[in-house]
C-alpha cells in the first residue's frame, strides 16, 4: 500500500473546529489554544493544499467550496473516530464465573463476604453452585470448586484453604459442661455427607448410655446450625464454619474431643488462572482466610457507602 499523504492532524482539527463554529475564537476555546494558533494552523493547511478554505472578512469566516467539501469529510471522519474511542473506553464486558462448593461452605463462609468481590470486581458475575457431588470443572458445569479432602485431583491445581476440625457445639442456654450430659439432649444429625458424625465421635469418647442413632435429622449443616442456635440440640460441626457464632458466644464448645478431618481445597485447571476473572475470584477466596482483613475490608466498604 502507498503511504497516506495527509496534512497535519493538528491543522485538520483546527480547521474542522473553526469551520463548524465559523469562528477562530470559538475553535480556540474548544481546543484550549489561542485564536492566533488556530489561524496559524489553518494558513499552514491552506498552503499545503494550495487552496483557500475560508473567505476572511472582519469578524467573520465564510467557507469556500473547497472548505465545505473538506469539512464534510472531516466531520464524518472525526465522528467515526469519536464513536470508536467511546466504545473502547466502555467498561469491560461482564464475565461469569461458576464456583462449586458444599451448601455449608457457601452459606457459612462465602456468602457473607461476597460484598468484597462485588466491590473490587463489579464486572464479574459470580454464580455459586451448591452440591455435595464432585462436578466437572469444564467451564460449562463449573469453572472452579472448593472441595473437601486430600485429592488427588488430576489435572487441577489444589490450594489448601483451611483445616477441618469438628467440635460439639450448642447454645449456651443448654448449660452443657461434660460429655456425660449429652444423654439428656438431642443430637443434631445431617443427611448430607460429612467427614465426621456422632458415631465417629462416640467411638472416641465412649459416653455411657449415649444412643447416637437417636437424633434430629436435617438435610444439611446450615439447618443443623440454625437448630443449635435455637437451643434444640447439640451439633457436631466444622469449627471454622461456626467461628463467628463461637466468637460472639451465640454457640459454645462445651467439651471435646476435637476431631481432625481432611482440609478444604480450592481447585481449578491451571491454565484458567490466566483469565482475569478466574484470577480475581481465586484471590478473593484466598483473601477470606484472614478474618481480620475481611472485617477491615467490609468496614471500609460500609463506611464508603455510608
């Protein structure tokens, strides 16, 4: 291709503004230069083209036929440039990320802190898919997951999130002090799979007369926690997922033992971390491990929106 032989872009802008306003003064105000600079640019343009673009009269500019022809082309061209630049400056398209995890991790650990991700990455649409099943991380069913256990998960990066220590927990209103007192209270069980249950706990403690089959059964841990908070019985729960209630005294751990289970991991295909949305969700999840930073971040968000 032959190189384009174009006049100075500054001269073309000066002419286009002056031609629209029919005033060097107004063109100067629009372009934040002096009227003298506008006049100088237009004269340079006329010299390079070898034609007069204006008929100059006292305090008046009149376009010549050549000036009218050039103005029409420049107006269309500058409008097209401005439209394209506006599109390029628009916020990035929304990005969807699907995260799979268990109902308890979603409700007890992730959802209270979604505000942090939404405030830092408003263009990301996070979908939290709750399931006890292991789903494919194929970018269709889900993009990443929080999974219980040690793996292995072939082809996936696995980053440890937190240890899973199970403890007995109940409302302080029950007044429990010793394991033997459990025989007078309802044990809260979950139909969803958990790594530790009351039968496993009883095998370690051997509380006389404790019937671990007698219980109140819930579909998942979140319902059991609600029942424990209401004083309806004693739950065996991952301490990490009830740390806020324990800290506030709404739940208490009246006795041990604590039972160590496998930790939770964040897993995802390694190549997906190159995608900004996946990397942002990963950083948000890893940042939740620091309770102090969570509180500071949410406090700053609340104050900023207040």
